[in-house]
C-alpha cells in the first residue's frame, strides 16, 4: 500500500494503479508472473511531472548553449536524469519490496549455474 498523494503526483499514481487493475481484470491474461515498466511525462504550464514504474528511465537532454546555431551536435547537449531507477538490486528498492511482503532473489540457470538479474519474487511462490 502506498502513501496518499495529491495533485499531479496523485493523478499519475492513480493512473498507474488503474492500469494495473485493468490488466488484472483481463480474461485469459495472467499477470501474476508478469513484469512491466512505464515512464509518463506531463508538461503543465512550464512544469514537467514525471512518473516511472519499474526499471524504466527518463532523461532530459537540452542544449547547453541556447544561442548556438541550428545544427546542434552531441557536445552541446546536457543530459539531466529525471527518474531514479527502481530495480530490485538497489538497497532502497529491496527494502521497499521486502516491507510489502516480497523478496528479491536471483534465478540460477540449471544448465550453466549462472545467476540472472535480481528479480522480485512472491513469498508464497517459487517464482517471480
């Protein structure tokens, strides 16, 4: 359960929750072991609101010198991260997942013994 949020942040959080609810209600579409990522950016009166779910990332690239000629090359761009990665390997995300009753583990290949990426697993299942 998330915390109550108002304004644009609340609208974006509600939109993400509504989408999840709609997916879960689809007949013949099992989302119990599915993963999903999304980034939404909304510009309202010169204010940019950004929401992300999962390991999606949003960055903003802008021209470092607005007086530059039309042909802007890579060196004239400044990149600004707009989101923080929500990946289960990060300490803060792992703690959040565990507080919600999940667990973070790596799957191991039965053929090679190699470990895959960190995944979120349900406590009551032997899978992600």
